[in-house]
C-alpha cells in the first residue's frame, strides 16, 4: 500500500538517484575496460538473485511471483530492458555520462507522447505543448545543425526510446498482471537473455575491477530496493520530479571523475527537458486528482 509521507519519499528518491548515478559512473569505468555485454551480464546475475529473493518474500513463493497471463509480453519486457541497459552503458563510453543522461531524461516525454496511441490515454493540449518544448530541449542538446553533432548521441536517443517503450509495456502489462509478476520477469528474463549473449564475450578481469563489479551489483540492488521503498511511503507523482536529480549527480561524477565538459547547450537543453517533464507529471497528477 502506498503511504503519504512525502518528505520521507523525497529523501529516499534523492538517495536512490545518488546511488543510481554512482552505478552509472562505475558502469562507465568498467565498460571502458571490458566488453559492455559481459559487464551487463554479470550485473544481471546479481540483479536476478535480488529479484528472486524479493519476489519470493512479497508473493509468498517464486511460483506465485512468476504467475502471469502474458508470458510473451513479460519476457519481451525483460529482454528489452536488458538490451536498453547495454545501449545506455555503451552511450556512457561513447558520449560521456553527462550528455548521455541529459538526452536519456527525455524518456518520460516520449512515454507521454506515445501513451495515447499505445495505451489509449488522453493527452491534452498543455501536455502536448510541454512534450514539444521538451523535444526542443533535446534538439538543443544534440545541436544537429551546429557543426558539433556527434552521431554517438543517437545511441543515447535509442536508449531513451527503448526505455520509454519498456515503461509503456510495463503499464500495459499491469492491466492483467501484478507488480510482483512484472518485477520477477524483468529480472529473470533479462538475466537469461544476457547470459545467452554475454557469455561469448567473457574476458579476464583484474582483481581490483572485480571489487568495482561487486560495487556495481550491490549499488544496483540497493537502488532498486530503495526505489521500491520510495513508492511504498509516498505517492509516485509527488516524488517523481526528484528523479531528475540523477542528472545532477551524474554531472558531478562526470566532471570530477571523468573530466567531462558541461557545455552551455547541454545545460539549456536539459533545463528545458526537465521543466517540460515536471510540468507533464504535474498535469497528469491533476488529471487523476
């Protein structure tokens, strides 16, 4: 049951975003040293163990958690998310943390734009205006006609599109399946898919990097656990705007750890995307109030 302790929910969401940003930084480091598919595969092994543990506890048994009326859809969702993680981590190494995340945070706007044709939800004129402004922000970040456009930016765009589709499919699946079922299939289907793909790209890892890999796995499980707790203590619409703090934390890591640049167009574009995203969340909340 969702609570209404908004203050605690905001604190938990902020901490969750800090952990996820740290996870992104570790992923960027490891993916620069080793094959992306192997890194994501090992991460998913740990994530699957976490999912099985949580699912069994919440649903009473793994069998209960796995019960679904839509096995094909749930499997596709899980595989799609795993592949999206691979694409996003690749974007970190090709484009950098800051610009990749600045583009990726546009995914809620993509979800809002596609929720009408895919889910049959109503999207009013105000929300369409916000979506348009947000996409202008993405163009400001990309600078397609400015002579400095990087084709690697399309990798981050692809990740945002994939995650938006995953989000929409999750909402669609929720019409017939429980949240526990969706959570179970997200972890297990993704782990199986990554094992089939990633095992062919195995390579030796230095002892110190195994420690970083352990930190990556623990941070991922911890972040997901805190995210679950966040939505248990507060309404999603109240805490969701604070998810944009991940960009702030990622930017700090990118600047201080990886010596990335924070260009003016990225600041302006990301500001437009965030403002549009928060307005979209606010309008959605008013519509359901």
